[in-house]
């Protein structure tokens, strides 16, 4: 097992808790959005943060455990340390996520990380013991210890120590071993052997933890808790296990356990539940709660400084302040040390917690850059055995290379690789290349064979269809020819397989000879023969392939002469030959054509994006052409439909007329036959008279005349039908022409639609490009506005400094009287000294006496050595940086104050809206008239809703402005203050320290003056409030007296008092 160091980044998981019922009632909006399928969260409108895992509000406990912690437990079994700590503001769900807050009625699916990790740990122990027993190996031994610490007010307390005194100072000490690991002295360590014992220890420690209630959280953790599991295991080395499997199995049965080598692995797992960062304004903490909050914030500030020092690439070489807090001291291994660390950042989605959420995301984003040096915790004996085993394996490999001839010693004693090794490598490369070529040729042959088979089958099917019933003899001859050819090919295949087998045997014998009789002279000769044989076999295979192709062509010619005409046969053979010869050319031409099409499309895109005006004109022309073509297509489609309908009607009429004509002709023929038969009968009858004959003749003549008239009508109809048939041919020509026109128009329409689609895509790309340019311009504008504001602020500060310098110079001139030459020499200072004297720090507001005192003190401290040009430039740079930071923080603080004010207004309006809604519902239940009572309330609800929406928009704007200032601060932070101070010499450092002390004195004086002014203003405000309350009481009594005689005034007074919440019972 390797024990070398491996860099591992701190993984960060973000968990967003669901909104509380109280937040929903107060109208808080969700300011976070998780990108679907991506570990990215968006805060506000467009500020994105990316982490390793992002779990939204609907995430479950098992999901976060599986993603974040499960692999760490498996790593503990391999000897790696691990740490999981939850970070975030108070009330964001850290204790729930970690599982240190126990509840009696908690469900199994709501268990936190620690209970699930304990279950996983003991389950893994049982599985490893059972696997060792099944495989007949010695069972590994495990020893598990637990510690539970609490960091309360910068004191390390032992939660397992039930007899500890909270008033006395803790006796627990934190030390560092020789390898840099952190351990504690004086802590109770409990040895556990089962999951139930571990959970009982965790429960006892969690009940002893300090918790309290604040305005933001009913059960708030008032301390940082660290639950540590120490795992020690003794097991058989993995490499010895593999060697024993390769040997005889009798060693295990004979009880040779003394030959097994064991290794000892240790690991520790920290589960850290940090107390949440909080603001005293929001928590409303006083007394002990306020002290606890200050201590919590101090520890988290130190943790943030450590994360900044480790996560900032420019500060990695600087000092990491681990010793600023006991929290960072205890977590020294977890941050930048020997540990696999996962940070779970818990945040609130409500816009009321926007600033806390932003700070948490910034720290979590910075923590991703921390690199830990992870290594296996192994005892020294195991490490030495592992190192020796690795060295033995390396030497065995080197010895094997000497035996096989890969390595050799030269005449000058220099170790080098033999010529045989280089030649073997070259031949292996050539062999692999030839295999690739053979595979490609085989694929080409298979494709051509499949195509030829398909063509032959089609030819046979055509011959079978033409032969019919009388061509059975020809078909039989064809089948016999195919069967004979198949048998010949099968014989050749068996022969080639036998040759291939002989070649493979020769090649294996040659390789064996190479391994035993290697050398520069004897290595090339036995390998050249197989290579020559292989090339001969390839040439023979090519010749056989050519012969088979010739025979196949002869077969096709003979078969085609018997069954296919000459012209058709020539066309088929030419087509087959052309297809076989031009197949590769078609593929290459197709690829070249695709590349040319892509280049043409790219050129079209580049040309079309040059002129936006022509694009709009072309788009309008396309639309007009498309509309005209669509209209013409519709008209011609209607004409085609009418012509087709008329053609169908003509066909139907033709059939009807032909049927009637045939019927009448048959009827006439039958009538004539009947007349002839009657006349013949009458002539044969002797008793017939002329009158009867005449009557019958007249009747038949009438019938014949009627039928002749019908025949004439039908003949005229037939002539009309013939005329219509002539017109039909014209109609058919016109129909075909119209169909061609319609098809052409449809193709034109498709082409125009395709062009419009391409034009729309181009316009969309241009629009997106323009939008990006507009966004960049807006961003630049915001930067310029921000820089303009900073420059204006700097200008005001410089004017103020100039005014104060003028006052100081005037004061100095008044105080200094040139009574003697000595004093005159003191006044006439050198120019650098005067310059340094007249450059006080920015923000000095003090009286003439204090300014004179400070100036004299500066003069005594400042000499020519300290007032160099570089020192003045550095001080000016630092001064500008301090002013910029002050301005940025003041701006953010003002915006945050505005946002808090808007949040309070929204809360008040939401409560007022709920009251009005309840009043309206009560009136509706009582059956009041809607117009008189409910309608004004509905209008008031609409007004309050509009106000709330306006306030929500204002809050969103404040959040966007804060995000922009944060981005500007990150982009504008170009001055590295620590590097600037580190580059100062001793004289420059004294110069800067002198000015910093002057600035500190002046700022302290300003703060004292402001505090006195604030106290005066607070007193005045209190007095004004008292006066206002007295006047309100007097006004209330006066209005109450008048309201007894005026009902309307009484109603107005009652409504006003109800809105203010001061209505007396």
C-alpha cells in the first residue's frame, strides 16, 4: 500500500432548506434558483455559484449522505482521515443535516449524517469480517473510540464528562505531533463495540450540548460541536494475500498463520456541527446570549480567515492563522492538512436572509480552492514493509528485463536497452499497422461480396421470372453451377485455413526462439522469414481474389448470354463495374462535398451577418414571394381538382352512354329479328288476311320509328361525347401542365421557406450577439458609473484634505513666531520634510490645538530618511485603498439598511392585508351587503397587494445592486495590501506606522465626537417621543369627547385606532 501524499480538494455541497411557515406568512420570496441537472445555484437575478453538489429544497437526508459522506466512510477503512462540517447562518438547518439534535419521534428517513455514518461503519466492519471468514483469511481486528467536544465561548468542553463544572476553566489542551497532526489531552474517550453503544454516546453528548432560544431560531446551538470517531484496524496485507492465493492451499489448512504479514491502519472522522453566524439586531440577543453570539462570530471569522488564506491563490504562501481561534486549531488537519474534507453549506432561500446567504456562498466558493495533503495513516513497520515490497517488485522486474535481453550493459559499463528490444518494438508496431490494413481490406471485401451477392440474386430472380414454366432446365443448370462454385470456394477456404494454421505455428516457434536466443546478430534473421511468409500469403490471397473475380465475371457473362438480352447485359455489367470501381471515389467525393458545403454555409453566414439592413429587405422580399407562390399554388390546385372532377364525370358519362347504346342496339336487333320472324310466320300461314298483316306492319313500323329516333338521339350524344373526348385530351394536357407548375411552385415554396428559416436563424444569431454586446456595454457603463462615484468621493475627500491642510498651515503660521535665527531655521524646513508634514491622513477632523500637537509630533518623528518618495507613494496607495473599502462598505451597508427597511414595510403590509382579508371574510359570513361593506375592503386588498408587489420589486433591485457592488469590488481589488506592506523597508515601515497612528487617533476622535452627537440626538428623540405621546393622548381625549355627539367621527376614530393596533378593550 502506498503511503505517499495525494492532493485532494475540499468538496463543497450546498443545501437549501425549505421555507418556513412563518416566512411564507410574512410574504418572503425565494431568491435562489437551482439549475436543473447542474450543480449550480443562482442568487438573485444572475449571480451564479457552482459547487460539487447542490441540493434543492426538496432534497432528502439519504441523498445528501449518499452524495457527500458514503465515500468518506469507505476511505476510513483504507486509513484516510475524513471531516464533514456544516457551515451557515443560524436557523439554516445545520444541526438537522448533521443529526446531532435528537428527537424522540424522529422518523428513520429524517436521520442525519452522523447516525447514517455510524450504521454504515459497523455494517462495513461486519461485512469485512464475514468476507475474511468465507475466504479463509484471518479476521481483521477493529477498535473504535469516540470523543465529543464542545467549543463554548472559546472554551473546549468535554460532553462525555458529566461531572464538569461550567464555571471553572477547561483543562483540555490542544497539541500537535511531529507529523503535524492535531490531538487533544484531557478528553474522555469511550470505546464502543456496537452501533447501539455509539448512538447512546452520541445521544448523551447531544443532550449535554448548550442550546437556547433566539428570535431567529427557537432551538439555536450556542456552541460548536465536534464528534470524532477513531478507527484502528489490524488486517492482513493485501499483497501477501494475493501471493498466498497463487501458492498451494495447504498452507492455510496446515495453520501457517505465522507467515502472514499484518498492517495497522488508523483513521479519524470529524463530524463538525458549527453554530450559525448571527446578527444581534435580528436575533435580539442580550446578556449571555449576546456574549455567546459574539464568541460564535469570532470563531467563524477566524475560520473565514483561514479559508481565505488557504483558498486565495495569492495568499497561499503567506501565514495561515490557525492559532487565532481554538476552532481553527482543532480543524487544522481538516483544512489544508491530512484529511478528506466535505463542507456542507446550509442556506435559507428567503430574500429576508439575502446578505447571510450571499456571505455563505462566497465562503463556500472560496473553500473549494483549498488543497489537502491526504495520505494513509499506517504504522511505521507496515510502511517499511510496503516500501521494501515495492523495491523487491522493482528489482524483480529489472532482473527479468536483463534475462530476456531487454536491458544490457555496454562496454563502458553504461546500462542501455538492447537492439533486440528496439527491433522488437518496431516489428510490433509494423505488425499492428498491417493488422489494421488487413482488417480494412477484409471489410471492403465483405462489402463488395455482399453487393455482388445482391446483384446476382436480383439477376437470378429476373431470369426466373422470364423463364416461366418452360425454363426449368436452364434454372437447374444455373443452380448446379452455383453449387459447384460454392464447393470450390469451400475447398479453397479449408486449404487457406490449413496454411494459416501452419503459419501461426511457425510464428509461435519463432517467437519462442526469440525469447531464448536473443541477440543483436541472431534476432533479425528468424523474424525476417515469418514477415516474408506473411507478405507471400497476402500476395497469394490477392491473386486468388483476382482469379475468383475473373471466374465470377465469366459466370455472369455465360448466364447473361443465355437469359438476358445483349443490351440489358451490357448495361448490367457496366453498372456493376462502375459501382465497384467508383465506390471509394463516391465516399471521398461525398466527404469533400460535405466539407465544401460546410465551408459555403460558413461563408454564407459570414457574408449575411455583414449588413443588417439588407437582411430585413431580403426577409420582406422572401415573405412577399412566399405569399405570392402560396396563392398561385392554391389557385392552380383548385384548377387541378376541377379538371380531375370533370375528367371523372366524363368517364362516368362515357360508360353510361356506351351501356345505353349497346342496350338500344341489342333491342333494335331483337325487334328486327322478331319482325322477320312474324312476317315469315304470316307468309307461311294460309289463313292470314291483308288487314291483319297491315296492322302488324304498322305497329312494327311505329316501334322501329321510335327506336330510330332514340338511336338518332344516342348517335348525337355519341358525337357530343366524341367532341368531349377531344376536349378531354386538351384538359389532360392542361392538367399535366398545371401539375408541373404546382410541383415547381411547391419546390420554390420549400426553397423560400428554407431561406426564410436560414434568415431567421441568422437574425437570431445577430440578435443574440447584439444582446451580448448590449449586456457588455451595460456592464461597462455600470463600472464607469461606479468608478465615477468613487472618483467623486475621492474628489470630495481631497477637497476636504486640502481645506484641512490649509487650516493646519494657517494654524502653524500663527503659532510659530520667528523671534530668533534658530527658530527661523526650524521654520525653514527642507522641502521633503514640509511635504511629509503637510500630508496628514485622510479624514482628519480635529481642533486647532490637537492638529498643532499632532503636527509637531509628526515633525519630530518624520526626518529625511522616512520621507522618501517611495514611502509617500505607498502611503497614498494605502490611503486610497482604505478610502475605497470604506466607501464600498458604506454603500453596501446603506443598501442593506434600505433592504431591511423594505422588508419591514412588506411585513407590516402583509399583516395588514391579512387583517383586512379576515374582516372581509367575517362580513361575508355574517351576510353583509357586498356593495356597501365588502367592496371597499376588496379595493383595499388590491391596493395593499399592489404596494407589496412594488416593495418586492424594490427589494429585488436592492439585491441586484448589492450583487453588482460585490462584483465591482472583486474586479476592482487590484491592490494587494499585504504584498505592498511586505515590500516596505524598515524606514518605510516606520513612516507608514507613524501615519497609521495619526489616522487611528483622528478616527478615534471622530468616533468619540459622533458618539456624543448620537447620544444628544437620542436624548432629543426620546424627549420628542414623550411629547408626541402626550399630545396624542390629549388629541385622543378631545376627539373622544366630540365623537360622543358625532357618530361618523366616532367610526373614523375607531378605524384609525384599529389600524394602529391601539384600540382599547
